[in-house]
C-alpha cells in the first residue's frame, strides 16, 4: 500500500506524459503480482467497490473534527479526499505497518457494509496524509492524476512491446488481478485467452479536414456522410451475448438495455447512438438524459428511446471485414440490414456531392441549425484501421456558436488545477436578472488561470462550500456546438460542449448577451431540423 500511495503522489505532481509513463513502467516492473494488477485496475478506473461511499467518509471525518473547521478546510481545499487526508486527527508514525495493496482492496470489496467504516478508520489512523489520500481515492474514484485508461493501455503496450490495439482488443476479456496479462507482456506466458468474452474492437478515428486536404476530396475517391450529434458506439453480438461499448471501450450496455435487446445480428457494428424523436432524431441533450444511468426506468426508456445509425460493419459471423475497402464494407452492411431489418438500427445515408463547393454548402446548412455536427469524409478504398491514420477519414465540423456571458460562480479545479479557481459557471441576462446557462473548466492558459484566480478571490460575494459567488462584472466569450431546451436548468436552456474562447476584460457586464440570443439560435435549429432517415 505504501508503494502505491507513493506512485499516486508522484503521478499527481508529474506533469509530463513521458514522466508519468516512466513512473508506471517502473512500478509495473518492480511490483509483484497481484499488487500491480490491482494498481492497474485502480488507475484505469475498472475497480468497483459497491459499499465505499463519499457519505461514509464524511461521517468518519465529522465524528473526529469540529464541523466548522472541516467546512472551512473543505472550502479552502475544494477536494474531499485531500481535505480528510490532512485533517484526520491521528498522527501515525512514518514507519507504521500497512497491509499490501491487494489485501486492502480485497477487504474493501468483501467486508460487510456495517464493518467497512471501522476498517477504513483503522487504516486512516495508521497512515500518513499521502497514504490516506490514496486510500480514499481507491474508494471514491476520480483520481485526477492526469492518467486516462487509454494512456495506461499505451503504457502497457510499450512496456510489453505490443501494439496498443492488441491491448485494447483484449481489455474487456481480462480479469483482475491481470496476472496473465503481465506474464504475456513480460514474455513469461502465452497471449491471454479471451475468446469466451465479448470484446471491444479498437475504433478508427478521423482527422479534422484542413484547407490543404481539400484537393484530394472528390466524389470518386471519398464518400460523404453526416456527422451526427450523438455518441460513437460499437454494438456487438455473438454466441456469448450482446455488448454495447463506447468509443473508448467502456461497456455501457446497462444504460441502454433497449438497444441491447434489439441487437439480433451476429455482427459487430460501428455507429452513432441517438434518441428517436417522432420521425427523426432528438438532440444530444435528449440523449444526455440516458447517459450514465446504470438502471434506467421503463418510463425513461419510453420517453427517450434509442436508435443506432450504423455506418460500418467490422465483423459478420466469424468473418472479419476490417481489411475490406470502405465501399465493400458498406455494401455488406447495407445487405445485412436489408435482409434482417432489425428494429431501431438503420444505415447511415450517404450525402451526394459534386465538389468541395457542394460540401461547403452542406456544411453551411448544418451551421444554420440542422441537428448534425458537420460531415464525415471517408476514402472509398480505405480499410478499417484502429487509431487515427492520416488520410482515410476526415471530419469537417461546423464552426461553433458564440455568446458573451457573465461569470457567476467559481470552483476550485482538480489535479494540477486544484490550486486555482478554474471551474466557472456563467449566465445571460433576462431583463435585469442573470440566469446560468452553463459551466466550463477549460480554454485558458496558465497565465489566464492565475489572473482569473486572483480576480475571483478579490470579487467574491459569498461562499457555498467549495463554490464562490462572484460579482457580476466579468464577461466570457463562450463557444458551444448547439443549444437545446432543458427543464433541468433554471434558464430553460442547455449548451452542447461549452468552452471559454476568450476573456472579455474590455466588455462591461451590462453589455453581455440577453437570453433571447439563445432563443434565436433555438428557432434556427427548429426551422432547419433535417428530414427523417428512420426506416419505414
């Protein structure tokens, strides 16, 4: 446990990817099984502990500290695990014995719910602050150490001199504590057998289209499709069952049981998951009502039914189709869907065009409100290659919309941004009232973050835990992809992918946009909703 805590602390304070990779490789090389396997699961966020909750941590610390002191410390630090790690009253000796990482994880996973608080408290009593932070992060998740699951897979690939695509294809068939995986990577054992698992196939990605690429885009060489406002998924069915994966390989089947139930094809489909709305598709905001739900209710499923727009097929039966040209794969996909006519799965239509001027007009139509994000351009002879190869696929997204909004609230960030107020809520005027329309935490340079942090501290009106309400005096230019109506937001609107494009130090807050600006954009979208492509 001590070594794992030290690893997390070093990863937290190491900002370069090369430095993080070296730390992970050293840890994997010098840590025995099964500890390194459990460390891998924690860092890649595949470990689930059903009884370890934030509420339990709050009860433990509130029973041991003055509540006012805890509230003030939490407000200043802005992160629960770090606050508790430093505020915990017991002063343990530096050399106190701790159990091994795998022993801790197994206890957290198997102890009865009523015994877990006492076990956690005993460990915290015996730990140093960095070790407490590691323990609490194991239980509550959200490490925020700048290491994603994808990055860990890349590190494993280089550690074992294997293609990252091979790691990704194995990932969902592997089980804790990953001893077979490490034996294979270290050439001490065979390739792990995962043929009895439903596995994810690493997806093919597109590059943004740039002006230098225009000359190569002709209807003879490239096919065009709409870029939908949903989420990229992979729908898989074989003799073992059905799985639904996100583009990063996360299993999201539990959130979409209706989609899983309708998959009757023995195939692997690549496509966009959307919500059906009348004879067409709803906005991303509608799909968002289903995202992250581990057990959606029947009422929610009925209100937001899902649909898959399939634009590629990677496998039919036992036949791997990825080496075929795009046109040939599309023909096989079209024939498959036509023969079986599966419910709630349809073929992505191709968009006819004569030249780049044609495509520019189509893209402009998206910008005028159609519920597409832009266009996808796919080379007709291209094989399906995992990763982001240059040339075969391009995405040509619409230019973002923009409004000038007023900063309302600020909250501390996480990880290397935890020293600054860097998560910002902003709003638009409705008459003399300011109503929140969104939140963003990126789009700034380090210098701007320091400047904003200073401004927030000097213009705070009141605090709510880790959140500060500020004077309504600073304007952000906010870029976003689309706007939707939302009953969940006080303003009645929700923005798709909001981000700060610049800070308007020069603009008085009174001159920021009114809410009617969003209403006008919403009216354009309603007027330009694309025709239905649902099957008859």
